[in-house]
């Protein structure tokens, strides 16, 4: 059996093999809450890029998404006792990121300062290729941008972040039934897009 103090390290070594990051994130976060800063370092290492790609789906600007991603981790530091484990750690973290992204868009819209996509396409492609290794999945991810926002959000969390309907509902602040309906309609829309572009699953 692994030494409890090494669980986070052991998990990180298995992550490349496809281990579920939910348990891993929770273990590391609890270490951080107990005063071990390396727990937070591990969380940032394994969640920063997927979180930034998710946030970019809202703000459509890699630089802004990176800033909001950093602010999400800052909230973990400031409110380190707030997460009680009532949901998975990744669900909690992505909820924080989404809330910050929505707040940013709301404030930017009121100030009429919503930025246009000024980052080079290579920045987005590079991030996408790091987070989504499989080429076919990257094609599917690109197709998500042709869907409306809710369809894109629900499919991204379900398909690319492997969240259950309950977890998706928590992040998007929807009921489980709403998520189920959204997923059904989103999959139908995505299927039509993929068929038009000759992409088969």
C-alpha cells in the first residue's frame, strides 16, 4: 500500500495512463488544505491546461482564458476551506472557472469592452493539441465551435472531461433533466455537422 504522503505523487505517475483525475485532485487539494503547498502545485500542473481550454470556450481569447484560469487557482488559495467534498474536485474547480468567465463577460459587456479574438490561431491549436491528444477528438472539438454555446458546453464537459450528467449539471447550474435534454439535442446537432464534414465516429 502507498504511503499516504505519496498518494498524490503516485497518482500523478498514473495520470498519463488515463487515471480519473477526480480522486487525484481531491487528495492533492486536501494535502494543500493541510499546509502542503506541493498539493496545489500538482493541481495546477494537471488541471491548468484543461481548465484554460474550457474557459476559452466562453471568452474566445487565450490570454484572457489564462488570466481567468490563474484567478480560479487564486480562489482556491484564498478560500481553501470552502470546498467540502460535496462534489468531485474537478467539478468544483470547473464551476469556479465558469463563474469567473461568466462574470468577466458580463462586466466586459456592460463596459462594451468584450475583446475580439486577437490571439494567433497557433496559440489555440497548441493548447488544444496538448489537452486533446487524439487527432479525431480534436476534429470533434473543432466542430463544437459550430454549435450554440450551451450545446458546446454540455458536450465538452461530458465528452472531453468525462463528467457525468450530475457533474455537468453542477458546473452549468442546470438540473440533471435539463442536461440530459441538452445532451440529446447537442449530439444530434453535432452528428449532423460531422456527417456534413465527412467525420465518422
